[in-house]
C-alpha cells in the first residue's frame, strides 16, 4: 500500500524539530552539527534573527497579492540584485527548477524574436543537475534523471565535462546557448576552472550564443564571492539562482542582461507565487547580509580554515578518504568507502552531511558557521571516519 507521502525519497530516520544557527535538534533531543544546511539553502543558518524578524513582520502585514499588482519588497530585492550583479532585470520564481524553465524559455525566445527561430539547441554537460522538471532532466541528460520519463524535451546536447574538442564539435548554426554550473553540486563538487569559464564566455561571444550559468547551489556567497562566476572575472547573459537566496524560504530567480531578456514581454511568462511579499521580505534580509563585503571576506576566511582542516583529515584517514575538492564553503570529500556509509557514520557522530555523485560527500555548512564549530565539525568527521575504519 502506497504511503500518504509519495515515496520518492530515501529519508534518514531523523526528525528535526528545531534549528539554532549551525545546529539541528532532533525530536529526541540530540544536537546535530549541520554541514548540509538544507542542501546549501540555509545560508545564514537556522532561525537567524534578521530572517525571523523579516518574515514575521511581513506575515503580520501582507502574505500574498499575486503579480497582478506592484509588490514593494519584490522591487526592493530586484533593485538589490541588479545593483550587486551583472544583471539588468530579474524574474522571481519559487525554486531553482522553475528558474531553469525560464532560463531555457528566455534563451529560445531571444533568438526567435531576433529572427533566428531555428537556434533552439542548448549545450549542457555530463554530471549536471538543473532540477527535476522536463527541461531540467532533459538538460542533465543522465539515465538516472531521465529513465521512464520519455519523450524528453528536445533541443539539448550533452558534452563530457572538460572535453573541449567535443564542446566545439557540438556547436552549429542551431546552437542558442551553453548551460553550465560554475561548480557542480550533485555532480560531485566539481569546480569549473576560471580559465575554462573565461573560455566559455569568449566562445559564446565569438559564436553569438548566450551563456547561461546555474548558480542555484554555488551562488549567494557560498564560494566567498556573491556569485561563483565573479572569481573568473566574467559575466553570464542569464543566471539561475535559488537555494541560499531565501535562506530557507522558497525563493528563486532568473537574472539576465537586457540583451538576453528583451524578448520576454508581458504575457510570455508568469508565476502565481513567484516574488510574493513573504519570500521577498526574507530575500531582502538575506541580501543585506550576504552581499556585504565583510561577510563575504569572513566566508572566504572560514573556507580556508575548513579546507586546511579537511586536508589534515584526509591525510589521517587514507583508507576512508581520497581527496578534498571544491571552493569556499562548498566542499566535497572524495571517499574510498561508500559515501552512503560515510553519511550514516556522520549521523552516528551527530553530524549531517550530503552525498553526491562520484562517491563524494558534500560539506555545505551555513555561511555563518563559527571557527569553533568548524573545529567541532572536523572532530566529528574524524570520529565518523574512525568508526568506519574499526567497523
């Protein structure tokens, strides 16, 4: 008999009832150090006072009106994002999946209105994750994502990660855009080197294509810059954002240049809930913290400390770990044991970590994690690894 909740998740036997900063409290009272942050969502940790205040004040005033009307907090958040990024315009969604849908539509509509309606193909990469909508799974292309869901949305080409020759060979007169994550999350914490991102930008300029970046997981301060592409000194034409932008409240966005977005006129896209007063009030509070240069400098400093401690951890447990990978507070431990076993050992050590492809476990702590909590996190990872060695 099918359960009342559709069984599409393999859930851990844990029920968290409260969060405090970098900590989660289980129903039985145990305190877990949270290195998952809701899969890179809780950028400011759990129950951050500024977010609680923003949400409760807005909840006491107005929850929802729809996009039939002006929404002051939506305008404020859009203005903040435009001021802090490459973008000229923003569309708000409820999730990264919805942001992917619009990014694909925007790229195709751009060329349609430019008199090139055959330019619909989008090049994406092995190991990618762009959500679980029809466009998202078609963009990812992996059997794990697509099996049983045919026919797939057409117009996507897939290239092996790092295969420059295959990338060049896949481009033709029908290519509209390149879609890529500056740091793959689900794909196993694989950062795209800065020179490759620069090369993609130059290639798109040369061929008249659009560059779409998926910064749903790596954006909003996670790498020590507001957005990961900033390290390479380039800008996309379209960018997908979600997760950290709402700090735990469902919120996503598509940021774009005027050039890329000019075809998206009234009636070409919409969302009932996207950018509603509650979400945008929280988003404004998140931006006030995460876009601050001192805050980002703190993220970079703590990331360096965590990386250093993790390198020592890997050296101490050569039978459990192979390497550290990633950037900022988006790090991965490549495992020699099954990553699922490492996640379970983490639970036993009162620590939450997240699995990824390529036998990696992800470490995605709140950006507000303290240096003392970093030390405690590494101690608990050490205990988990020791338990696996002696099992």
